[in-house]
């Protein structure tokens, strides 16, 4: 899985979606809809969230940590 980091995507979209969703509809700010995702592991064993349609990774976690809520 390859991670895209260009002007239309990248690592900061999750933060942008979260902030915009707290105030108004993210689409009002030109922010794309949050994709439907699937969970998996890449070749290095990192946790990967990928677009369910394209399989393109949009978020990775090298050392995910379990937390109690």
C-alpha cells in the first residue's frame, strides 16, 4: 500500500475532518467526505487504514497502543 501525500490528500486530513465536523458540514469548506475504510497490515506490519474501494492507504500506525475508555 502506498501513501499519497499531495495537495488533495495527505496525513493531515483526519485532523481537518475532525475540526470541520465540530462546527459545520466539512463539504462547506471544500473538505472531501471521509472515505469508507478497511483495516489491515502492510509489509512492515504497521496498522493501515485504507479506502475500501481503491485499497489506497490514508493512515498508518507503526506502534498502535491499546487504551481503556
